[in-house]
C-alpha cells in the first residue's frame, strides 16, 4: 500500500524525514521504503547563510559560510542575490540534482566548495529563475528541502504481514508511529447527526455479515473530485471515478474501512438484503465482467438480484454515475475468511477484499461511515436522510490479563512496568492494573491480539528488537552426534564417489508420468493439483531424473558423465531414502602422456560394478546375482546388492533399447537406504598387525567350464584365504575365453596369489605345497584344472 | 720399505682427485693381493715379535683408513653423478595442469546444509529428519495455522490424489514430530526438502530446502533466540557482518522476527542483489506459539521455546552469486563441477 508522507503528518505530529519514517516502520515490523520523494533531488537541506565574502581569486564569485545547525560549510557561490542571514537550499556533497547531476567535492578557482547553494531552476522547481532560491526566513534549518516546501510530498510503500490489516490505512500507520514515538494520534473529527431517522430497509440473512451500517444521502451532485482529493488518490495509485466513489476510496486509504456507495434508485425494491448467493446466480461487477456466484458467497441484494459481491466488488448496474442523485452508502464488517474464499474462487480481488480478508475494526466501520457522509455532503452536496446500524453479533472488546513477570520470562530481559503501560496505552489498549496483573482491553481494530503472548510481542516490537539484550549462547548443552549408520553410509558413498570424480546431483521430486513409464516404472503418488505437467507424480526411482541429467550433459558435449544423488523416492511402501549413481562414457580423458598407448576404457558393467564394490561400507553388503527381473536393466548385465541376505539395491547396464540414441552403455546403481537405517553399529575396522616378512607371489592359470559361475571359484579361494593359512591375498588379473586353445565350453582365469607368514620368510617348497592344496581343492570341488 | 704414515698420505692424496675407475686402481694398488699394504703385512713373517705387533697394527689400520676413504669417495661421486643427471632433467611444470582424471564435486545445496549442520552442532544442536509426505495436522493445524488462514490455500500446497496427505510446504512439521517423540529439553535442527505449488522462475521452484530449528526448555527466552541466531550468522557468514532483527509475523511463533544481514556485496549501500535496501533476509524466527506447545501437550506455562527457519537455496544463491534457482536442479556438469 502507498502512504503519503504529508497525509500521515495530519494524523500524528513527528519530525522524521520520509526515510526515517520508513526505517522506523521497518524496525517495528512494517516493511516500508520511500518510493518517491516528490522531488527531483536527494540530499538537499535547508541552511542559514552566516557570512558572505569575496572570492579571493574571482570577482564574480563569493565565498559563503553556511550552517545546517550542526555543521558549518564553506561554499563558493556565483549568485548575486546571496546575502548573510538568508535561509537557502544547500546541495551537499553526494547530492543528486535533476538531470542526474551529482554534487562532488570541488575546487573553484583554487578554493574548496563543500556543496552548492541551489536556484529554483537547478532544483527543477521552475523553468527559469534568477539567483539562489531564498526561502522564508522562518524556515527551520537542517531539514530536507522537500519537507519544508509546500506541495512536496514523499510516497512510502508499505508491506504488512498478514495479521496486520489494521495498518492498511494512513490512520493505522500513524498509530504505529505514534506508539513508537509516544505521540497521540489525532483521529479526523466527524459530525454525527444524532437525530437521523432509522432507515429500516436492511435485513441480514447470513451470519457471515457481522455489522452493517447503511445510510441514504439524497440530492448529491456527482462530478469530478476537488484537486486535494484527486492529488491524494493519485499518490496512492487509486483511479479517479467521480467525487462520490473517490470519497469512499479516500476514506478507505485514510481510515482503512472499505465503503461501498450505489445508486439506490436503480434497485428493484427499497429492500436491501445481505444473504448468501444461490448456486445459479450471476452478477456483472463494476469491472464489466460477469461472475458466477454460489452458496457460501455473501452478496448484497435487492429483492430480485445481487447488487454487490459483499466486500469484493459492487455490481455494474447499481453503480453511481453522472445522473445519480440518491446514494446508499454502506460500511460493514463481513467474515474475513468468507471474503477471502469468495475472492479466490472468483479470481477477483480488490482493495476492498484485500482489507476485508485481513479483518477490520468494529468501531472504525462507524467512524468511516460518518467521515464519508460528512465529506459527501460537503463536496457533493445533498442531505443525509436516514441511517441504519445492524449488529448481527454482540461485539465486545477482547480482554486479556497480562502478567508483568511473564514479560521478562518470555523476552529474557526486564521491561519496567511503567514502560509496559506506556507502550500498550499508545497502541490504544486500555489498562487496568490489578496487582501483578494488568487487565488489557484491546481496541476493536487490533483483532490480531488474542492472548497474553501477543501483548508481549507488542511490547518487544515497539521497544525494538535490536537494542534489546542478547543472552550468552548456552554452551552447556551436550553435543548430540547424529551418528546413525545410515548417515555414515551416505557420507561414505558421497566422499568415495567424489574422490573418483563423480559429481553430486540434486533433482526435483516430481516427474511426468511418461518419464517413469519410459523405464517401465510405476507411480504411487499422484499430485491432485499440479500446476504443470512437470509436477504430475512423485518419483518412484532416482533413475528418470539422473537419466535426464545424463542426456542433458551428453547433448552439451560431455564425454564422461558420472553423477550420484541421494534423496527420497516415493515407492509403494512409502517414502524411502535412496542412493543412486549413473556412469557413462570414458573412464579417462585423453592425456598427452598417453598418446602412444591410447587408453579409451569406457564405463561398462564390470568397471561400474567394481566401483560399487569399492564404495560399499562393510562386508555385510554383498554382490549377488540379480534374480528378480528388472524393468530397466539389461537382463544379462545386472547384479543385486544384499544386506544381511536381503536385496536392497541393484546395478547394471541400462537396457540397450532405452539407450539406443546414446553412443555408449549407461551404468546405473540404485540402493534403498531404509533397511540400513537405525542400525547404529557402524563396523569399526580394527588394526591388524601385518607380517614383516616379504610376500611370495604365484601366478596360477586355471580352466573351468564356462557355465560355472566365477563366484564359485572365488569362494573356494576365499575360504582358503580366510582359514588362517599362508595365502593372504588373491586377485583375478586375466580372464581368457579362446575356446580353440582351451577346449570347447571352457574359460580360463589367471589369479595372482600372495603368500605370507607372520613369523618367517617362506620357503619355495612351503608355497608350492600350499598352491598344490588349493589346486586340488578346485579340481575336486569344481573340476577346475590347472591350465597346461 | 716406505713409512706407513707416508703411504697413507700418498693414498689419501690420490683418492682425493680420483674418479670411479681410478678408485678401483687405488684399491688394487694398496689393498689388493699384491697391494702395498698387503706386501708389508706379508713381509712381517721375518720380523721380530715387537715389529710384527707394531707394524702389523699400523698396516691394518692404514688399510681400513684407505678403505673407508675410498668408499666415502665412491659414495660422493655417485651423489655428484645423480645430481648432475638431475640438473639435466628439467620438466615443463605447466603441462601438469592436464590430467586424464577430473575431480568430483558436491552439490552446493547439500554443501550449504552440511555447513549449517556443522555450525548448529557446534552450538549444541542435534540433527533430525522428518517425512516429506505430511498430513494437514502436522503441516498446518499443529502449527497454529487454522483452516481459514491464507497459507492453507490449495494453490500453494501440493495435495496427493486419493489420500488425505500433502507434501510439506516447510520443515516446521519437524518441530511437531520431534516434540511428540521427546520431552524437553529439546535442541534440534531439521534440514530437508520442501515443496510449493508455484510456477517456477529465477527465484521460485517447486522443490527447495529449508533448515528448521527448535529449542524448548524451561526459561528459554527471546534473548536466547537472538544469541543463537546472531552466533549462527557470525559463524556462517563472518564475524564482521551487520545484522538486524525486525518484527514480523508467523502463525507458529509469537513474538516473531525476521533477521536481515547486511548485504555483503555492497556493504549495505544498496545494490541489485539486495534490491537497493542494503539488507538481505536470512531467516525467520520467534518464540514458539503457546498453541503449538499445546498441540503436543506440553505445559506452555512451564516450557517456552524458540524456532527458526532458513531457506537453503536463498543462502546458497546469495553466497555463491547464483542468479537462477533452476540452475541448481538442472545438474549440468558445467555448473556442478564449479563446486
């Protein structure tokens, strides 16, 4: 909302500059900024000319000493009319004049000038002017020029929090400043006609209307608004209609109460009914558009049809126009929630609905009606004929007991009782001290103050948050480590993959259904009210997101894409923490040192699988055959990850049919982290003493049936290594499939075996004997033979 | 027969200037089978016992002196040779910029969350997590947001089809979960993903992150809140940063405050990033509303508390100079690799 600085001053007496008003308001919870100063300059202040001397280096210039009441400045001036004793405008260093002319520190003919004394022309006030602008001698010095000139006004933009509808007016803002500065706010005086006849034609038929005041004014002359009124409305950004409507708008920005005026003669009956609309009713509002109403929407109606959408907008047919002579003026209190719902449903909001939604003051409704009626008869003439004030509820001001001791208990510092009293009283709260307790009666416009702590907030707010004490940080709280096995695993995955050159991705949790279906994935959570297709469903896998990232990066020319992500997926069993990684392209970039031996290894099933094997945090995680068919993995290039015997993850190459337009294979890994949550025993690796004697290595090549799973062979070797003998380590360094050399249906493997004894250097015989034992075991258990 | 002392001097003199080949010759000349000293020792058989003893020990001593000297000279020559070779091996270090293996990166949002966690852990906070699918009770009612409140507008919240559930619009439901499971004292932060049903642009996205904080105990005050929040800002953004607390409104806190930090780019003068205000909003906070404590059956006379909430994207974008939130969710490696 826009606030006129000058109009504000009519409600409360203060000497703050517009900028200070804005920062004062911000400091008490109403964000405010100066949007227009009403002038084309900044930093021009009123100063007194103390003395005028001739410039030592130029005949036509003079050297003036001026004062703003705090500091003295030495100014070089070329005007003939300058004389000591004058009050003049001084553009200080840093000031900006019209035409973006910035005043800088300068030397004029060898003498420093600390600013510029301005003419009216230089200030853009007049087209032509002679000499400096001499102000009235009574003008106070040290003030911004715009604040002392007639007709200059600054406009402030204020933004309120949802609970402070009472601040959507000049009066409301003035009350806040008054409370902060401890100044009494003057409310416009209204002339109340006590002996008006009762109108007796309004009927409230819905409990969504709390209070309804209506008055008929006859004999009005509709025309243009006077200049002062037009000016104020222009500053607040309100469109001018005619004097009657303009006055209702003016009273709204002045006091905060939306009013509605309509031509009563255009109604089909003299009866005015406030009721809920029926489901098939329609109304053409003042914006010229037709709105379909339904029950739950409050309307003002005659006996036949709606005249206005209560609190939102009037109807077009009953609007005040040039021929109108008799008007009906309405000031009412409607249910805030109902107005909000109506406004949202119709997608129609107005300055009026904006205020109704935030709640209005019971007493203000009455004040505003009189204020508007006074102004109408004053400006448009006519006579107030009758009035009716219907109360659908018995209104009582809220009473809250405030315990003085509770204030410091919540705030952590003591506020003296008299300061508490002062702050609350200036906010319009009536106080009755009762021993340790102050009984507070809340004014009607502050319907946001409901309980004791709301009062405590008022005290803290007006006192200001910044100046108040800050306690020492509590250091005596025990530091609770978030030490679940799960977060340790996630950290382990992240840091290990990071070390391998992976980047961490973060995708949004939504997908289009088609993006899931592409991978044969189902969705379990559909968004009921998505605003776009992108937000149709919640992801049930991290694959579609990462795959989308992959294709984006390939299209950007990336040769290697290695990404990982951890986050929630939304599966049939609910939301599940999940970790996934995608790998694609070259394992290594080209390197100038490798020009001779071109290395162009691509991420494939075994390389990716090797990475996964290496990031798994403990031996409780095992890699096994993927026995459950998967919708998106290559059927022959996939494996599963077991945790304590249960499948918790899978990895493999993404189905070729899904990646046909991508050059290389795509490796994907996804693991459900939920089963490992809350197992708080991260396996600690204990140090094992290692042998100080050298290892003896043996390379052994064997042949096996191709149908024999490699894991079986590995298991035999592993068991030997685990048995505590001299075989300590082993690795597969070659797999060989040339059946012409090995025999049909055969495959060859080469192992490197490493033997060690903790107490002595091994002899060749000891090692050879052990290799022999292993080979015999492989042969007898699996038919795997030493390659000849 | 030469004097042994002279023999030593002579040999040492030769060693001084010898190269590797000459050293071998010197060794043979003095210590070899027919070497000078060997000859002396051999010749001793015809001498008296006293002579044998005296000359024998002198000769043996001379042998070892020369031997040690030769070995040490050899060692020196080897070193000198390697040093000389090293001097010729100068590589162009600028080429080491190229490597076939690129470094990994952590997502800036996750980094910010972890940095926030570290600061709050140092202030004695535990870290908790909560579900992303919530009920209206946890997301709204328990937090003193009644049905008629504007925040309940369906257009801001994602509701799930066919069930009475929604995606949490803030991390504040975490407060309720923690309080339901634990008794005071509570001192916890809850980082996580949240969702808002709004059109995306440079500063809005349907998915984003918040970190919620909650402290409940006896005698917790607004001054304590100010202390922790100020401490956090100083530890996270720097000790010299200006900040201000200004009154605000949240349904679940009373009194409520918003905390602004001086714009680090323009130092408070006003620039594009702070929309010429000189301030940047960092977090919202306040004293836990009694209705929130009541909703988890806490005695709101005995216990008081404070809560705060931070927008992770906002802080990250501000700290890293990222001008479009959508960049954070595209996962373009040209973006990710910068962090």
